[in-house]
C-alpha cells in the first residue's frame, strides 16, 4: 500500500516500528528451541552459514515493503484508545504489526514461486536468488512459524492470547483458500476465459487478499483494546470491500503500473490470472476482441501479451478503472460514515486514505 497523500504514516511511528524489527530479529536468532551449531571448531563454517541464511532471509523478505499493514495496527490502536499510548502499548502494537509483515513475507515468498514471478520490492524474488531456489519454500514455512514464536513470547500472558492465535490461524486459512482458488482457476490445460466473471473474481480476491491485508490489522488493534471480534461484523465487511478495491488496484498496476515504482514486473497476462482487467475486457469487448483475448491470454510469448494489452487500451480500461476507483471510494466513505462509532470511522478512513489512488 502506498503512503497516500492524506494518510502518510508518521515518520516517528515508522522509525519506532523499524527499530522493533531489530529486537524481534535478535530474539529469533537466540531462540532456544533451535540451537545454531555451537561446535567451536566448526563455528566459521557451520554456525556462520546457519545464522547467515536466517539473517539474510529475514532482511531480504520481511522489512522491505511499504509497511502499511504493520503500521496500521499502531494507528488503529491509537485511534481506538483515544489517549496517548504508553511505551509498552506502542511496543506491543508494533510487535503485532510486525507479525502481519512476517505473514506478508511468508505469503509473498511462496506466491512468487507459484506465480513464477521475477522481481518483488525492486529486487529479484527470493527463490531466484542464487543458492536459494526451493529452499525458499521452507523459508516461507519458517517465516510462518516465527509468527507463533513472536506471539508466544510477547502475548502468552494476555487475556486475548487465544483470540490472537485463532485470528492469525483463521486469516491464514482464508488466504490459503483464496490462493487455491486463484491457482486452480488458472490451471494449465483448463484455460477457459468464459469462467472469468465478476462474482468469481470477487470471491478469489476477498479470500486471497482482503482478510489478511485489511481485516487483520484492525482486528489485532480491536483485540488489544479488549474487544470481542464477534461484535464487529460490519467493520469486517467494510474492510473486506476495501481489500477488494485494493486488489483491483494491484491488478490494474500489474499491467499499467511502472515496474520501477511498484517494484515488480507484472505476470498476470502470462499466468492466465483472473485479473480485474480481463474480467472487464470480457464484459466490455465485442466478439472479435473476445476472440483475440481467447487466443492470446495466458501465453508467455511477448507478442501475445502485447495483443492482450492493446485490447485493454482499445477498451480504455484505464479510464474504466479510474471510474471504478472513484465509485469505490464514494461507496466506502458512505458505508464508513454509517458506522455509529467515531473512533472506528477514523480507523477506517485512515486506512482508506492510505490506499486511495496509490501508485504502488
Ligand atoms: C496476492 O496476489 C495474494 C497473495 C500474496 C497471497 C498469497 C497466499 C499464499 C497462501 C501464498 P498476487 O499474486 O496478485 O500478488 P502480487 O501481484 O504481489 O504477486
Ligand atoms: Mg498470486
Ligand atoms: Mg503474485
Ligand atoms: Mg498482482
């Protein structure tokens, strides 16, 4: 998510947040549940290699994003509390924020293997780094397990610990289910564009993106505030709608964004993804345009990709997207303003302003 014009994360919050990454990393490297080799003679070779892989893996994959999901936990908790946070409260909100960034790192490391992507956050995808390869699959699992270890260390004594674990488990299950839908609809040998409709699209993105990117940070802040998540179904629905809008932006940027700015090269056309753009093109195109899409979508040949992109341009999908963006914003603002709680309105608006018209 971009730092939107109206929702720029406070510089000091981000600096504090970044500092806590170093604490968590140091704790994980000293985790007594896994002894790094301690044989003095082999220290240079073995211990160094073990620690180095873990360090490089964390630094390469965890802190390099926009950090908006993580920072949102702190912002949301502040707004919900309504008073200044103590140092300890800031620390705990940062730790939860980092758990979401760890979750995101875990998903992205694996998603890039599954999507056969090339770059991420302006660097090679982790699995493409020399000497990493499919070790990246296990690194993804390690990242996921780090979350449980961080939560255990810092939240075990909290009354909401069980709810926190349950929340991360539920959201992970929803995301993996969404990823499954994303992957099975693009399965080679079953490429059939006629199944790409708006309801199919919405279901995929709600699960693969919206819960973990939007609901999770606010749900973490609510749990820290002592709330019962069952009482916030309306808030969840608004966040899921916001997450859907966010993934539409991601799909738009995959084709029309600047790779230098978004830090990744789009692969949705090559991968036969059920992207918002192709769903729109199928709804708006005439028979001959749909025929060209059927013949060229999902092929890695650059000439085929170019034909798909030229249909998108002929159908003026950039402006169709801008109109969708305007309408989504209006609808989201009106459902937010129908919310009875002012602090929650502020939480939701601050989230929306972080992503509205984002370029990356
Ligand atoms: C984003 O899809 C979805 C995810 C990153 C969830 C992955 C879930 C797993 C269980 C691995 P995307 O492929 O459009 O994202 P991007 O464009 O960033 O590659
Ligand atoms: Mg994907
Ligand atoms: Mg991807
Ligand atoms: Mg994408």
